[in-house]
């Protein structure tokens, strides 16, 4: 209790947001409207949507909702319960009182962090209906609905962590004079608001909170904690049958249904990503999911009683396509694990009897590209820069995420039958890195850690090359790819805590190998660049459909040309500092792409 109050006092005494930067007030204290303010959303929402009272959300709220003391002291009700406890001797949960007091004293900071969330997190994880979020915060529903409190605190924790890790740009401002541990304080508030007995965690608020805490833990680099909260999400989801709309409460409004659909598929994608990157067990199965895709309309066109469709292409079209890619990825990783599973003597292989892998990896990729080229043009130009226009930037976020996910699918398909040829491996890694280099760095920084973890697969792929047989020419090619990775990591790690120092460590290791090569192989390492394999698969912006057959031509073998082969000493390559996949506090697993360690 004393520790919580100390943290609250520390937050309260720190300068947070002046009235000049608060979304609700200008320097004179008068109301104003900005792109980040609730009013800018609510002006477009029918009055029946944003004027709902907290009782209208009763079926969405927690069974552990907080009752507001009707007795008022001063200017308003006793939201925290502190006055009733002190003056009337009521017995209340002291920890809950401390957190509610903290929240009440941090309203401006919370509003600013939620604005950051809408700008840089919402385009990839749109699990709030923005007008409803702002209206409920304005009415202080988070002080009476514990599930909503948990989700708001978790959103603030994630927004604060992304802010600290350099996700903001010149178009999104937030003061950096708060406590360094601001994100962790909000994380603790959200975690404490979730009942220890998850059977009592009713309503979508706790589901949102667990999903956001899993994302925040990933942002911290605390992968064990990420698994914990993703597991909590799966538990509550199973209890509430989130995977099947037939079991959803009949009284849900259109807004609440759309929020649930976005939430389900957002967490599905996160689960598939964690399965691939951290070699964990998939917890979702898209085949059994009876949940519709989110409607491709803006929040302002969703009301409690229906949708107002628009003829314009919506950014959620790209968001739904990314979900398609993750569905392909789910089946692909299951296929990879079936193929590479060691033979078992204690039981027969059921997959050999029931599962068919008739399509080749090249055919699967060609089918994916067929869908990709049907997307509107603005989802395929991934070189677009961040403009500061919220509507345009949401398309930019989708374009960047589509490209990153396409590369993840491609690398996973490549691992189904990974070749031993060094040049093929390097071409794959090089093309993935080229794609990342082509994406606007602002979008990479804003999407942040989940996107950067894709690089772990490149590290594993290059590790299998470095530990194998090399020639002078093949090492030169590997070194070029390593340099490309170093330059990319330097861009991404400038403020990103989980990856801090990775580029410097990589460059130091490259220097060690160069020194070994100069001593053992006196040939110069500044040989002309190895020409890009013309059969390598790429997706440059606006590329024509004719390139969809490129995967079929990737099997061409590049021989060593009779050059003398050698292997690098294990003491050099054994502890290579691949970005974001090393052992660090909080990691329970190495990020590994199953199959990349072969060949």
C-alpha cells in the first residue's frame, strides 16, 4: 500500500501535460478540438452512441465493477472510495483505492497516452472503438468499471513503452518529463485490476487488457510475461466463447461486436507471430473460429444500431489482408513442424494418415501473391512516407505491416525445404532486408518491437550459413548481408530498449571475422559485390504480376566453383549476437524459426 502511494505521489508530482498540450483544453482552459481529442471523434458520432450512460454498458462490464459512493464531497462523487474509508470507516480494498486515486490524479497523462495509442498502436491493433473509448473516459467509466480500467491502463502502458522506445514522430508529441518507469506503473495498475480468479473476469474489458499487456511485455522484451498474458487471454476467451459468435450475448451492440471481432483477430495474429518467432505452441485455430472479419468502415461510421458503409477503400481492407497472411502462416508453421518433427517410436504419425501437403511452398506463395496483386494500389507502395495525416498514415501502417508479414510468410515457407546452398539462403535474407530498408523508418519505429522480431529469422538463417562450409566468395556474400542487417538494426535500435546495442555487437563480431580471414586467407575482402541472383524473389513497389512465378525458379543451385571450403571457428560464430534472439533477462526461449538450423 505504501509503495503504491509512493508511486502515485511520484507520478502526481512529476510534470505531466500542461493545459496547453492537454487534448481537452487550450492555454486559457477553454475547450478546444484537435485531431487527437475526443471531441473530434464525437462530432461525427450520432448522439445515441456517445451519450450512453455506464448502465448501457452493464453487460460488457465486470462483475467486480466498482460502486460509486453516492455521497459527494466537494465537487463530485467519491470515485476512489478514499473519502468514505477515511471519514466513514468503511472497509475497502486499500490497493484498489490507491490505484483509483492514482488514475484520478493522472487524467491528463492518461488522455495524452490514449491519443498516442490512437496514433501509433491503433492502426495495427484497433481493439477500441475510438469514439466510445473517448466518451467513456470523459464520463470516468474507468473509475467505476474495473474491466474498462484494466484495458485503459494497459493501453497507457503500451503507448508509454512505445513512446519511450522512440515510436513518436514529429507529428505526434508527448512530453518526456514523466517518470522513466511510467509504462511499468500503468502495467502494474492494469495487472492488479485483473482478478486473480479469471472466472470472474467477465466482459471484453479484461480480454482487451490481457491482450495489451501481452503486447507491452513483448515491447519490454519480457517474453515469459508475454506468454503469461496471452495465456490469460486464451483462458478468458475460452470461458466467454470469444471464438464463436453464436455464444456472444444477444444484447451486444454493433459497436461491441466490431470491437470483439477486431480483438479476436488481433490476438490471433499475435499468437501466430509468437508461435513462429518464439517456437511456442499455437493456441488459436483459424479453422474453428466462427468470428467474422471486422467491417471495413471507419469507427465514425459504426453506431450501436448499425453500420454506414462507404464506397471508398478503407484501411481495414489492408488490415484484413494481413490477417489472411497470418492464417496462411499458421498452417505453414504447422506444416514445417510436421515435416521436421523427429520420428517417434512411442506412437504412430497420425499426420501421415490424415494430412496432405500436396501444394509446394512455391505454389502456396504464388497463390498468396495472386491475392496480393488484387489489393488496391495504395496497399502495395511500401515506400510511402509518413505524412502526419492520420487517415493517410493508417494506410501507410497497413502497407508496412503487409510487407513485413509477407516476408515472414516467405521465410517460413522457405524453411519447409531449406536448401544447403549458401547463395540461396543469402538471397532470401537479402531480399527480406531490402524490403525492410524500403519501408519508411517512421512506420518501422511506430510498429516497433513486434515488427523487429521478424529479424530473428534472418539471424537464424545467417547463423546456419556462418556455421557451415564457406568459400572466399560465399563469405563475401554473407558479409554483405550482415552489413545490410547491421545498418537496419542501427536505424531500429536508436531508442528501442530490447535491441539496444545489437548493431554495435554485430559490427564488432564482423570485425573479428575479418581479422581471422585476413590472417588465415590473405585474399582481399573488398571483392566486387556478388551479383544478385536473378532468380531471387522480391516484391518491389507496384511490381507486375509476371513475377509471381519467381518462387518456382529459386531452386537453381550456385556451385562453389571449385574454391577451397573452410569453416569458421566455433569461438567466433558460437556466440554471434543476432538481434533480439539472444539470452537476456526475461527470455524463456530463443527466437527461432524451426527448420533454419538445418543445411
